[in-house]
């Protein structure tokens, strides 16, 4: 078992949460054009909450006085990489739907961007986020997690 496996397992298995694949597409962190488009879209639609450098809001693991959770980081310090691309796509397109992408009763300020962004724009944002992940151990753990998800 590698150093990140306990985190990955805990992040993927949320009781009562379905993680169903969404619209087909691809977020390719090696596609420079897609990453560049994603960077611009991220700056205009995501950075206000998730940070200009993907750093998230302070104390992102602690509920706000409103009872909602702050926006998590999308860099390597967060949990975004723990989720398959299809789940990230669904969360971005539909919002953080409790019972589907979060535990029942979970509240967040994450809006549904499907009314503002096309599917290809959402995939571009995800490509931009994925392009920031460089740690070889993280990438290996993510690949192992994705293999396990595909086996289900």
C-alpha cells in the first residue's frame, strides 16, 4: 500500500453517495491548448472561491458560521485529485449535489456551472487543474485509484 492509499480510499467511499459517470469527454493535462483555455475560464469563474493559485479558501476543512464548507483547494494539497474526472465534471456541471457527490445533508456554495459553461469548457478547466499536479507519488496514487474505480 502506498503512502496516499488511506486518503484515497477515504475520499472515494462516502456512505450514501453515488459517483456516477457524467458526459463523456476528456481533461488532458498534456494538451496545452485545452489547459490554456481552462486557465482563462478558471480565472473568470473559479478563482474567486478556489483561489488564483488553486489554493482554496482558508481552513477549508472547517465549516463556516453558515454551516457550509469553504471552497477546497484544487492543487495537490486538496482532495480534488482523489476523484475520477467524471465525478469532477459532474460536480462542476451540476453543483455539489448531496446524496450524489456529497453525503446527504452536506451544504456547499458550489454552484452548478452547466448553465454558464459548455461541456468542453468544463473539461478545459479540469485539464488546467490536473496540469498543476506534478508529484509523482500523487499521480501514481491517482492512477491506482482510477484503476480501482474502473474495476467496479
